[in-house]
C-alpha cells in the first residue's frame, strides 16, 4: 500500500510539474481518472490536426450510453482560474454514467492557459490539493484567464476576432472572445475552431460552457442563453429556484460576438448556454474554503444547472441526455468534493 501511494504521488508530480521542468513540449496532462461511464478518450486535435503536439491540445472524454438520444457537450476550463467549472467537468468524467444519449466533456477547453500564473490574481494558488482516503492527495491546476503569452506571441494593439468584433489586444488570448475561431489563426483561435468542428461533426445538440465571476460581478450566479434556447433556460431557472438555487437569466445579444454562447448558437446546430458561479478568488478571497461560496458548493451548482438544462431541453423536444451517478449539491455539501473523486 505504501509503495502504491508513493508511486501515485510521484506520477502526479511528474504530470503537474513537467512543463516547469522542461519535460513537456506539447499539452499539459492532468490527473483525471475516468470512471465507468467513459467509453472513449480522444484529443481536441482530432478535430483540427494543427493542434496536435501543441499546448492547446486537450483531452476530450466521451460518455456514450449506447441508448439512442441526444448529445451534450460540457466545457470546463475556458478560463483556467475559474476552477469550479473545471472541477464540475472532472466530476462528470469520473462519476457520471449516461443512461440515454451521449455526454462529451472537455475539462480544460483552453489547456494553454493552465500553466500560466494569472498576473491579475497573484494571491490565487497554482494548485488545489484535495485530501482523500488513507492519506492520499490529489492536486488540480489553477491557471489564468488568458492563454500563456509564450504560446502565441505578443498581443496586438487591438484584437479583431474572426467574427469581426474589436477588443483590447490581450483578448486575443481569451478563448471566450475567439469564437468561431479559425483553422489558420492564433493558437487560441485554433482551439475555438476545433471546438466548433467537434460540435458540428458530433452533432452536439446542447453546449454548456462553465464559468465563474467575481462575487460582486453582475454576472455572478447567471445563466446566459443563446436566443434559440431561451425557453429552455427559463424552465431550468425555474427548476433551480425550487431547489433554493437562484440564477439570473440573461439572453446572449447580437453584439456578443466572439463569445461561446453567441457564436456556437449562430454557427452550429447546438443550443448554447454559459453558466457563471461566484468565485471569491477573483476578488482576493479563498477560492476553495470561502465560507459563503466554498468550492464544493459552486461545483454542486454547476452540476445542478447542467441537470436542469438537460431536463428542460428534453421537455421541449430536444433529443435527451440522461445522466446517473452525478452528485447533487446536497450530497457535495454533506460529503465534500473529494468524496466524489476516484481514488
């Protein structure tokens, strides 16, 4: 048992610190342990070969029930410092078992921001450590909002994204400003393009992009919906209210060019949604153990929102995706986040 524990810790350390030791030339690897629901594990570069071997490539997990239904895509890690979305995606990979349809999960949608300490939040830890049984530990990376600049070159003075919208130059490294992407664009634009291609080729019906905002931000506790999915989003918000989860509803407007909830809905057949939970780490607080907004509760809210959206979509005639073994907010509050990971 002791030898097994030491080996696991050494292997995890290699995965986590390889980029800093000069051992990794391509994508960063993560300690994600697929559960019984995962039927295939592929790469984002399968949808754009130009990404292969780059820091922007990332693992894509497919959970196929084998029962006809719809296909849903969950994106975590669009912004590497929004850790509740990352951990909710990890929980889905390690625990969820689909009963109908398919679930596709990308825990680190922009894997090229995860090894970049966010200069805006110097107090944020670069690693989150969770304690498991028998003294075991697992560590999860916290990165930046933006792609590591050494992977993309200097920022332009002004960034004009592939849909023609204008942003400050640094937003060229923000995945959620780069949709629908471009196959010959910057690394961040290529990531966005590959995600769009995945959605099209896999006939994804619902996309849910997991985010976090500062506690005082107007976006905290908000569900953003493309206009085509607004009725579904409204039904989901009502269901969440019955559970004591208050989420504001916002429609993705035409001027939100470059953002996932707008461009995915405009350029693919999928209904696109974006979730924001309140992260105290973005305002100098503790992103894990804050008493008002602890990490386990924010993860639980993401998972409950995913359930509510999938349930509401089925009620409106969208081919259904039914998931089992996903912890509820109540269960996460009772047992903690670590209890729902694979050890």
